[in-house]
C-alpha cells in the first residue's frame, strides 16, 4: 500500500487555513481587505463574542454575479491577478485567492452578494463544502458571515484566547486598516455595541483623531520627507510626550500596513538623545516606494515586506523623523516677528539642517539611484522636495546668519523673547546641554577637541567605582580634551581639560560626570560615547540660576538655532516652550 | 547732627564711597552710607562686608553726631543739586533734612548703631608704600585672576612683601601674570591674598604720589592715607606654588613687535571660535605665522616678521589670553619664550628700562588628535 497520498482538497484547505486564519482577527482582516479590494466605500463589521460565534463583514463594493460567487470559495480563485507576472507590482490587498476558501474550510460561511443589477446570490458553505447556492435579496455589495469559527478544527479552537483578547486583536486589525484607508467609512460593533464609527477622513491626522480623540492627534508632529524615490509621510509623537500614553505604531508601505522591525528601529533611532532611554515613541508612518523596489508577496498575511535594498529606505525613515523633530517649531522659531521684518524670511529648514555640521551626509545617494532602475527613480526624484544636487549644494554653503531677537533672562533660568504669535521661553540649561552634547559628539567623531593645558594640574581623588568608570572611559575622556594620568591608588592627575566655554569648571564636571556614570542613569543609552557626551554636556552646561550677559544669551541662541534638534535636551525635556498670544489673552479675559 | 558742606565736597566724598555700596543686599543698612562728624568735617563710610571704604571731607560742623542715609538716593540728590552750600541735619535716629538753595529734601535713614563696625586693624607698625607703586602692580596683574568660584584661592591676587621687593601674582590656572618692584625699607615678609575688588578700590581712590600706610589685622588688611582708608577681607591661603610652574628651560625665543603681533591676533580672533578662541601660531626663523580654522565658520591665515631663535614650533593658544597680556606689556617689543606645544609660554617686555619686572605665562590650548 502506498504511503504517500495526495490530500483531498478539503484537507489541503484546512492546512492552508492554518497559515492565513490563525484567529478571528485574521478572518476580519481578510474579509475587510476583500471588501476594500471590491471598491467599497463603506465597510460594516459585526463581531460577537470576540469573533467566536460571529464575524460579519458587509460592504457596498462591486459584488459578484451568480457564476463567480461559488468560485470565490475555491482555492487560488481570484479576480485580482491572472498571471505570475502580475505578482510584481500588485496593488490590491489580496491576490493569492486563498483567504476565503481557507476561512470557509474551518467555519460555517454564508456569502451574500449582488452586483446591483438583478437578483443577488447566497452561497452557504460548511467546513469548506458548498451546501447550496440560492437567489437572495441584496443591494449592491457583499456580506460574508462567518459562524462557528474553528468548530471543525479543535486544535485551533483550543488555542483561542478569551473573547476579550480576541476582540482586542480584532479592534487592532480594524484600526490598522482604517488608518490606511481613510477614504472608507468603517463601522465596527461588538456584541451589539458600536465600538468604532469612522467617517471618511481627509487626512491621517483626522482619522487618528476619530479613533483616539482629537487632542491626541493634535499633539503629533507631521513628518514629510522624500529622498530619492522613497517618500515618507505621517505623524510621530513629540519627544516630550513619549512615555505618557501607551505606544502605538502604524507602518504602511505603499498603502499596505506592515510590521517591520527595521523601519521602526530606524524611526526610533531618530529620537536618540531626545527621549529617555527605554521609552518608545508612537509612530504613524506611511512610505511610498516604487512598487518594483519592494516585494509584498513574502508572508501569507502580507504583514511583512521585503525591500530590494533596505538601507536607503531605513535611512530615509530616520532622516524623515529627525527632520520632523528638528524642525518642530523650526520654521518660525528662528525668525521672530517675520511680519515686522519682511527682509528676514524664516530660514528654510532644509538649509539649516544641511548646514549643521553633523547633519547626516548623504552617503547612500548613489546606492539609492543605482538600485532604482532608471525611469522610476528619476520620476520619483523629480517629485521630491529637494533634488539631491540641491541638497549637496546647500550642505557646502556656510550657515546662514541667524537673526537674534531681543532676549531677556527671566528667573535666571529662561531666555524669553517675543514673536508674532506669542512668547517663547528657552530653558538655558537644557539649551546649553543640547549645544554641548552635539558639539561633544562631533568632537568625539572628528577627534578635534580643544584642550586647555593647566598651569597647576588638578589632583582628583576618586572613589573605587568612579576610578573604574574613569578607566573605562579613559580614551573617550581623552578625546574630549581631558588629559589625565593615574597617580597611584584612585587618584588622577589632570594636566589638561576641555574648554567648552569660559564658565566651565573642569574639575567639578569631571567629578559629576563620573558620579553620574557610576550611578548609571544612562545605562540603557546605546553607545558609550553618546552616554558620555550626554553626561558631560549635562554637567558642563550653564545651570539654572546662572545670570547670563546679553552676549552670552545671544551666543546661546545662535548656537541653539544651529543644533540639529534644538527643541529637546538630551533627557527628552523641552528646551523651548511656546506661550501663544491667544492663551495669554484668554488668561486676561481678552478672548 | 548738623553741618554745612559744599556741593563739590559732598560729591567728592560720595563718589569715593559709593563704589563700596553693594547693589543688592539682604542687610538693609548696607545700602546706606554712614555719615559722621569729625574734628575737621565729616566722614563718609560704606561697606559690603568684604570691603569697607571711609573718607573724610571738609565741612562746617554745627553739632556733632552721626546717621546712615540711603546711598543711592543721596548720590542721586547730590548729583542734581544746584551749586550752593548744602545744609544737612538729622533729627532723632532716622530723620534727615537736606537743604541747598531753595531745594529741600527729607529722607528716612537708619540709626548709626546699626552700621557694622569696621575691621579692627592697628596701624601702629604699618608698612609705608607709595600708592603709585602699588597701583603699578595692581594694574598689570589683577586682570589675570580667576572669576570662577570653584577655586576661591585663585579669585585673589597674591601680594608678596619682602624686605627688598614686593611682588603681585594672579592666575586663573590657564594664564598667569607676575610683577615685581624693588622697595626699600619694607618691614618683614608677608604673603597676602587680596580680592581684586579691593585692589581696584586702592587703584582708584588714592593719588599716585600719596604714601599709604598698610597694616594687617587678624583677617583683614587696611590701607590708609590721611583722609581715606580701605579695609578688605583677606583670602585664606596657601596660594599654589607658582614659582614651580614658571618655565626655566624655554629654549625657543621670539622677539616681536607688539603692535604687529596684537593686530594679527585680533584679526585671527574674528574667525576663532567664540567659545575657545583657539588660534595656531607657527614660529619659524624670521617669521611668525598664524592660522585659525573654525568648523561652520571658516579659516584665516596671517604672518608677521619676528626674530626667532630655536627649532620651529607650532602651538595653539586662546587668543583672548594673548591679547589680554599684550595690553599690559609696557614696551614696543615683546619677548616670547617656548618649549613645546603642551608647555607654558612666557611673555615679557623686551628691553624695558624700569626697575620693575613683568612676566606673564600662557598655557597652550591644544587640539586633541
């Protein structure tokens, strides 16, 4: 008797179902995507008991006729592609033709559909077998009802979680789709209660507002950036807000929601030094990549994509987020009262960043161009905000003059100035910390730090832990300008010190930095040199309470204006706070 | 208390004392000037508890007494008075009236008992030094003190008194200035560390030809001329051993024209970093070259002819330290000596015909590489 047998199609479908249909949420995902592929403008989802007893998705799409309807339940039957060649550049959500049969194979499925002209069709299937096909009254569109999911797959059933957690997964799936397809009205209800009712939205922000509330959406920062053929848009959390609410990540590539750890890492890398170590920002990012540079046919649930060349894409994401963080308030920030001084246009953010010495140098320009076969790349690049040539030219230009508004120091802690739309306060310590941090990082990278020789070497006695911290970081301290030798025991003899500013107290800074390194508050910061730069910057910066002269304030302002991320210090606190006139007016009852 | 004084004498007295009044104080009476009658006129006193200044001016005293008067208002009033004799009278502990021509002021003061007592300094065995010599030392050295609070000792000027010479030294740990004068008949040997603010008063208040009596109390130093006296708190030593850091073996010697050198450094500082002021000097036979490079800004070069003896050397400095020192070089030519890029450079006047000796040290500012 032969040991090997070709499986009956019902069994094969059940096995395939294991890949596509893991839990009710995946049923919802497949059905809603089908609805969207059918050109629906409204999708209504009804769920009962976390999807165990019922998942029903109704749309007003183009529907199917009597002939097609039963075929939809056959494996690899699809309207979306015809030949293998169509797989490249596929734009619809589904295309494998395996979702519906897979779902049908593990449930009681009823499909009602109508193309709008003439009678509709009802197909009733049980455990993958079509039981009957009959006429039905139905408006244009399709309704798929899935009951008794996994009733015939006890292994799956056993692995379902409680209905609350299955419901949460469904809500996540629907939210993700809703963020991507903002033109569609989506209604989701659970056990008879309406959970989400989203009208068509004009923007990502409006959709986020409809899901999580307008206040949440308003506090997000807009991201918009293009590099070569890759375009990144979206909204990200302000560093000051990170960690205050639960974190949400939404990534979409060419309109398809995906999970991609690499892209998330790239976006998070842009936050480095603006948020405390260990906290993660909320991200809503949508990438547009030429379809031939990305392969979406990797994962049955299509949650993953493969980039032909992932480096330039990740770099563009990081750049995009960094720009958004760096230019938060930037356009107006550097040019107080633009209306009153027409000669001073707000500095183009692009120019400022490109001029900043540590701005990412376009290392991968060539790669990106090379990876993109001619036509697509040039077409996409032409649409980009700044063509690469212009960016390079900007990078070589000296930094533009920064217009300094009249500054006053208040509370010996903040610099205050007026601008057209309100008052701006700058925290002098945070600002200086940010300036020094970026300068120290540059010095560590370039190895050119000024080091002032001392007439009288400092003898610094350290505790054992501090001495060890010093030893560990000896090379980095040296790169920053500290020249020190061990002097027996835990004593170091410092003969030269950094000279970051005239008020710098080298000995105190060294001690505090070592104490800080020992206390390890920065432990989670990825790289040791960044951690040291952050610590030293914090210790070397002017403190709250230091009276600053007018020249010092101006110098601080100019230096801050030319940093990469002026709005945040290395701990993620804000350096800049903006009091709007309307807020002030309201306080005075002038509203 | 009642006296009459000319407007000019009042203004003169107030301008001497006014600078010792603290602009902000938690002790209200320190914002006042103590006015007391003496045999010959009145004495005005002011203090911020670190430094105290008292000066006597001529006045016609009708009835003796004393009171404290708000300094700022009194000075403003004196400045605006018409050129007539000023009649000042107190009634009770706190009320003052001031009349000048047709102008009349009533002020509220504080009782004179509230005014802090001046430090007890006995002038019995005082040193006698010509004010001009002291002022010469102060004006050449005091600029170099540290303004940073972490090492209080460097916030003071070291004043070494010896039998045959006196010397002042000041440093902030990056640069040092030292000046020495021969004196005759100085008594004993003392090392005093004096706050530069007090020295500034000495430089300002006493005419150059006047002979000063100088005496040390327990923790204070007193300076006295027939009319004016200044008291200052002393900073507790010991002062760092500066002799040890003055290089003796600098074998590279450069003689440069001070004006050329100064203007070249000033040109370089335009491009030097606002924060570190770093410029590079390259000494070669016959030529001193300057270079500065500041990322984000630009670069500059310059050169001046010099006399240079030794192997060529490149060395970096904080330009503002060099300029400060050059300002106090009394000769047209200046002598620089060097050893190595991480060793102290000295700067001295060249061919100075003066009994005094001046020397400045500047530590280099290196670029780590």
